């Protein structure tokens, strides 16, 4: 299996690249999380052979103080939620909430848990599901 470089210029290109990644490079039941800066993020899954799901979340608009480390914070929040037994989709929303909360403070990866919970409730409501 060799890695392939692709140009992603549309939503369909992103879906196809995610599908290829899930099929060729990731183990069964894996998920692929793609963040799109401060606007949205997509969680790709393959629940069954030749069936792919994408769940897109909208990120709340905030006045970011420092976005450095938000990606690492998202990963940490996602992994924490998975380890705590949450489903992939809920865990990803939690990771996004932690990342969003961390952008409110000057010190990276530092945030108030109550603010992350507030963002989680807001982000989780925006889940848009599609199958491709």
C-alpha cells in the first residue's frame, strides 16, 4: 500500500479521499476526523463494507485569543472521550468543544471545563449526517 497525493478541491473530492483512506489504510471500525479550521469538521466512518458515513459539525463563532494548540487539544479531547466509553461521533464533538474552548485563552490547551461543556452542547446539535 503506497500513499497517494490527491488534490482536494470539493466536498466530493474530500469524501472520496476519506473513503480511500478508510478502505486502504485504516483498520475496521476506525474513524477519520477532518477539521476545517474555525468553520466545521467532519467525522468519517465505515460501519459496513462499501457504506460510508460523514457527520459534519459546525464550530461556534468565537473571538479567538490563541488558536495555537487547538488541533492537539481536539485530539486529546477526542481520545479522552473514547477512553471514557463514548461513541465516536460524541467523542469527536467533545474534542471539538475542548479545542474551541482552548482558543479563548492565551495559554494553549488551557480551558474551563464548563466552557467546553457549553460548546459541546452547541456543537452536538449541529450534527449533519450523510451516507455516500
